DNA sequence: GCAGGTGGTGGAACCGCTTCCACACCTTCT
DNA sequence: AGAAGGTGTGGAAGCGGTTCCACCACCTGC
C-alpha cells in the first residue's frame, strides 16, 4: 500500500506538504503542488479514509436506521435520503432493523462504535438511554416518523390523518366503518397506526357513532395478515360498508379480501388507505397522501445542516402536510353517486394516465 | 473521549491487556478480565472503530453499489443483501448511482478511498479499469446482475428469459408480439433488457415470423415512458395481440395504455412482464419470475465467504433459475380459451379491484 | 543594510487501537 | 536444584494520516 510518505519521498517534499495538497490548502506554491500531484498520479496513491478519520476525529459517514423489511414506505423515504446526501461528503451506512432484540442491539452498537458522524433514525423510536448517550457524545440525531426528546423530528400528524380518512368516509354517508391496523403493542414500537386509529375513533364519535369494537382489528403490518382480518370483517353479520386501513399495504390486503368475497369496490365496499405508496396510484386506491420522499430528504438535510454548523440541531418538529387523494376505491354508501358515469370515467382516466 | 489507556489505568493493567479482553483473547486470566470489564463498564468505554481499522487494516465495512432510483427490483435485491449480512461483522455502506457521471465518480471514489473490505456491485457493469484496480488491491468484488471479468457473478440468463416469455405467447397462438424495453445504449450500461430482447427475437425467428421493427420500442426504464410507447403500439394499423415488456415496471405501463385504449386484458391484449416484483402478484401479471431476493443474498454470501477465507473469490458464474408465472394477463390469441367463463370472471375481477 | 515580517516547507507529535517482543513468575522434568 | 517450558502481562512500535511548530529564504521599509 502506497502511503503519504511514499508520495512525499518521490516528490522530494515533506509529508506535511503532501497533506496540504490533498486538502487544498492555499499555502502551497504552484510548483510544489505540481510535483506532488505528479507523484500521486505516478504512484496511484489513494489516501486512507481510516487514517484521515483517526486524525480528524470525523468519520465521513452518516448512519441511517431503517426497518426496511417490514415497511414498504421505508424505500421511498430512503430515496429521499439518498437524494439529499447526493453531493455531501458522507457515506451512507445502512442499518436495517427487523426484530426487537435486533433493535436494541443495533442501537447499542451504533452508539457504541460511535462510527458515524450523524444518525438518521426512521420509523422507530430509539431507546431514551441510547438517545441520551448519542446526544452526550455530540452525535447529531434526526428522527423521521418517530418521536423522541430533544432532537429534531420530521413527522406527520397521524391522528389528523386518521381523521381525514375517516371524515372522507363519513361524508360519503358511511357509518359502519371498520379499521385495520398494526398491533398497538407491536414489538418494534411503531406508533403511527395507533395514532391513525385515534383519529378514526374521534371522527366516529363526533358523528355520533357508538363504539363497535368488532369493527376494529389489529395484526402485523403485512398484506396477508390484513387480508385475513378483512375476511373476518366481511363475514360479520352486519358487515362494514367501508374500511380504513392504517397503511396502503394493509389496504391492498383488504382489496384482496373483497375480491375473494365477491364484493365490488367501491360499490359494495369503500376502502381508504394511508401513505400513498407508488403502487397506490396505479391501483386507484383512495388514500391519505404523505410525503414519504420529502420526509427522508428533509431529515437528511437537517442532519447535514447540523453537521455543517457544528451545532447540535435545534429540536424542531417539522410537520409534513397530509392530503386525501380520492381515487377509485371510495364512493357514497350503497354505491349511489352523483353523476356516476362521469365520475367513474374521470376517475378511471385520471388513474390510467398517471 | 475515553480511550483504551484510560481503561488500562483505571483497571491497573496495561493497554495490551485491555485490547486482549476486547478481542476475546484466551490469554487473559479471569481475574484480570473481570477488572478490565468493570473498568470498561464504569467508564462507558467504546472502542473506536477507526483506530481499530487503522491498526488491523480492515474496515468492517462492505460497499453495495446499487442504482436504486431507476430500478424497483433493486430493493428486493437489497433485502436479500441485508438478510445475508445480518449477523456478519460488517456494516453496509450504500452507494446509490443515478447518472453516468455519477457512476464513474462513484467507482473512482470507491476504489479510491479503499474504504470497504469488499464490494457488491449490482445491475451495472463496473468500468474494467476500476475493476482491475480493486482486484489489484485485493478487494473482493462480487457482481450481481452484471458482467465483468475475473470476479464471481450472480446472473440470470436474460436471453433465455426472453425466450421463455415469448415462447409462452407463441404457444398461445400469438404472432404479432411487440416488445418494449430499455434503450440498448442507455447511459448506465444496463444490458438485461437487450438480452431479453434477443431471446424474443430468436423465438420469433424460430416461429418463422418476419422482423417487424415497428413492433419493437425502446425507452427509459419507467412506467410512464413504457406507457407512451405502448400507446404507439396500440395505435398501429395492425396492432399487436401481445406485448412482452422487459420488466414488470414497464409491463404495468402497458396495462395502463391498454386500459386507456379501452382494451381488455388479456382478451384483447396479452401482456408478459419480467422480474416478478411484489406488485406483480397482486396485479395478476403474467411474468418471468427471477429470484431477486436470492440474488442479493447469494451475492453477499459469496462476498462474505471470500472475506472469511481471505482468498479472492473464485470467479464462478452463478446462474439463477427463471420460470414463467402464468397469471391473468395472458390468454390464447383472440381471447378464446378452454373454460373461458371461469377464467374470464377471475381475470375481470382482478382487474376491477386493481 | 538590517530588523521584522511573510509565504512556503519539513518534521515530529499525535489520533486510539493492535500486536509483537520481552520478561516475570510458576510449573514440571531430569 | 537448576534448566526448560508455559502463562500472563506491560510496554513500545507501528498503522497513515493531520496539524502545529520551527525554520528558512526572501522581501519590504526605515
């Protein structure tokens, strides 16, 4: 391996000078710089990131913690992250998290190794002690889609999202509205589903509907599981006229179940999802759109800013907007609809051109 | 920052001993080990990965080069990669590649920094010079879905895949079969689409069909683009009865175009895709299944094995099997089919919920 | 013509760990 | 009892950069 002193010897200069050339220090005469560059070229010298890091105390690395096995939305967020990181002088180290044990381990080793200059944590709240440790070590942390104290956070208002979805259904005249979401005490500690459920309950209560526990089902965040839960709902003596699923992935499970039960969507059953993943547009799924890509991009930008400033990032909560995207899986209860033909045609066309 | 010498002092031992404890050397007495562990605990000491790396010459890092903005299939591969890496003592450094300039840069900086112990390159062939440089530096490289000399490779037989898809259509009686794929001279150098096209041509030639250049269209790997290309095909005076799309993403574009043109799939138009991404099962898309997840997993395993052996990995080409998955977007030409009613009902239903 | 910059440079110390060598102490064998 | 061989341990020498300090020409201004 060719080192800086090889270069120095070959160029007939000191090591310090080579280092200065490498770091674009202005204090090098053009002639010397030329000699050094020539030697670098001739030897095909590449500086060692490790050695540089040890000297400077920086890693040139940003860690991204993301449970990308469980949640499809993670990828869209990751795209945003990568885009924001595009020209930054940092490498992206990816930490996947799949199991709870894995999660604790992961965080311990993260804060342990202290191997990153900054940390972007997505969709799962870090243990408070680990978070504290990171902050104590001046490692900037940004949370996306997760809550934690004292660090900047990019969030959506999941409760409001639940309200938006449910309100839409209520406005269409639905009353027997079911909900399918994650287990409230899921092992990884995801909370968005539970918050969305809260919004759902609020709107139903406002509409004067009684609690109907049989219409609320929980299970793993998975299409097949949601599909089975929907089977149960659709087999109910008084089956719901609409389902609000806590995510688009789960909503597709509901669509499958409806198909299996011989129900036509939206005539016999309205379905609303949440997230607006790529698939949803194609499927014509009515859903609550959240800016997944933007959330990753913004989170990474906050982190980069903090890194550039050298100051710990301000613990601001950034609330990304939500909006209902009405497509082809919702309609007035009973299938009646003002100007059904026009409506239907338009909806179809809209979806097909996108 | 607390260092190894702090620990040594506190435990009343030498630095070497602390290091031995950290690395589970058997040559430490239980009593000493206890003292050291206690000191580590008391000081909340965490070893610096950087310093360790500098000493050992290892990075504990594996680089994964993956163009995950352009290709949806990349994520499924990444899942496999992450799974294989799960318990390995390496971090995953992700290098996204989106533009050609970006690509050259990326590789230069990769080989440059020499910041990874091994490199997994997906879907795009690395420049030969950079590959050579890596090999020269004893950095093991594994290619997945890309070709290169002298390094192990995980591949599928894209030409055969093209044959499988086209043969299926020919067997259903189709003759006017169109193809939609990537630009053969696309900037990033993807070749799979071109190979699939070759298989398509071969089978058509065997079937005695003349070349019909107007039935072959190229464009960016993108649903919207594929959709426009399909519009053109469907507007042809003699429109094709079937389309083979080089990927499922492009196939969904074709389905959109068919919907827009008022054609019913598969009665009026058969569509075959390639990849079998998650979406495809849900959509009922007939496609050529390739084991994306497995490809990532296998690639990473090869790399880990090479790293464990310390030997450069054998330049073996691993050929993953392909198989046609017949779903609901293909049928005999003209829509005739044994047991058409049952078939049709199922197909229609699928389409309506999607 | 000399003190006092100033731009450019070499070299050593240091970053925090691993590893090798030397050595002290304790068995065990002859 | 003394040599030989094991164990366990301390300490120093790297690993390959950065950075600070000292220093050497020069050049400027009086």
